[in-house]
């Protein structure tokens, strides 16, 4: 294990926020960084805890593989060609990544049998995960306005083009329904999980360039400047 700063591309939390006895292996936070797949136990993560190198990505790994998501035993990732790739992960062996979709997205999330991605026009696109192939089309599902997404409790959250965290109900989302601003995309409310708490010297909170988000147990996790931050969602 070694301590590294987090990937500027992606963070993915799997499992529950509480480490249940006998299920610690499923409660990890993952990232792709510097040619490797890293994780660490979610509940043990502190500003000093190290990242463990799980697998060195092969030389034939798709270029730019970064944003990742997990469904069952498979990991899904997006490469520079805007295609989704997948690989079955068994904690011991990571075989070759296989192309699983046609081009169209650059950030993904999986929720209740569907894979969602941010694509052209910074809109959300989706398709049924079990039916996805390199020939199936991405269906536009939202209006413009997000750079990365996460889904939780029937809502879809995103980082807006202005840096704010936005959301809307998944069931009522259409290509015309607006995004609702939930809270600012700056230092207010965020707690660092990898370095000391913010000590803002200026009167105004400093903006954060959030590149990836995920949500577990009512908490939203964000990557900014290669570090993980957390904030509790409010109703």
C-alpha cells in the first residue's frame, strides 16, 4: 500500500457507509490513478489512510480509462474514445477490458438496471445495462447542464456547468425538465477526507473544480484537485 492523491477523474463508493462484520471487502472507495486501480476501506478512510494498489492496469487498457462504476461483479469505465468498457473483477484477477458500448458518454453512473452517462451538450443519456452492446444507442434523458452525475434514492445529482451541485427527480426527468440547484460548488459545507479541514483566509469561500461525485448513505462525495471531500445531503 502507498499513499497517493486521488485521480482527477473519478471516485466510486461501493457498499454501505458502515463496515459490517464479514462484509468489509464490499465497502470500498475506488479510483483509477496513474495506471493503477486503487481502493481503501470506506469506513477506515481518514486524511492519513493510504490507498492500496489492487491491480496495475495492463498496457492494453483503453487509453484514458477513468470514470468507473460497478454493477454486480463487473467494473465499467469510460475511455478517451467516449466508449464504455467493462471487466469482471474477482479481487484476484483483472482480465482484459472489453468494449461494451458505442461512443457517446464521458462520465457514467449505474442505477436500478440502467447505465447513465453525460454526453453531447452536457446532457444525460441512458440505456438498459443488460441490453447494452456496441451497437445499441444512447437515449437522451435530460436537458443540458451537467458535467458528471450520481444517482441516489430516486434522484439524479450532477455538477452543473457553473460548479453548483444540482439535481432532479429521476421519474420526472425529461429533456426539458430543469435542474434544481442544491448547494454551491465551493468550500462551504464540504469536509475533506484526505487532508485537513478547509481554513479559508478570504471572506468568500473559494470555488472547487469538482470532477467526479458519488453518493452513499445520504452523503455526497466529490473529487476536487485530486482529493476526496464529503457533504451530507439535506432534504
